C-alpha cells in the first residue's frame, strides 16, 4: 500500500485538461508586486483558468514542459 504511493510520479504542476484549440497559455503578472500566475485563457470568452503560481524560472520551465508549450504570452 505504501509502495503504491511511492511509485506514483510526483509533480508540482497541477493537472489540468488543456485544450489548445479553445485556450491559449498565459502568464498573468501583477504590476504591483510582480506575482506571476500561469494558466490558460479561453480564446472566445477570455476567462482565465489559474493553474499554478510561478515563483522562479524552474517552475515556469516545469509548467511549459508539463503542457508541452514552446511559447507563453505574459499579460499585465
């Protein structure tokens, strides 16, 4: 039972069902404090789905790798 837990892949990137046809990857950055949040923005409605807080370059790289992204736009 404990071995089942240990054998699972542990990732810091939360699971999200990203649809590239309907959504685009976006980093939302605060102009006040510099906080950055990675997520996906609906191309039609503009609704933003927050996935994770980005605190450093490593976390951004993990996010892009997890969702197989080559480019991500930044919005302020």
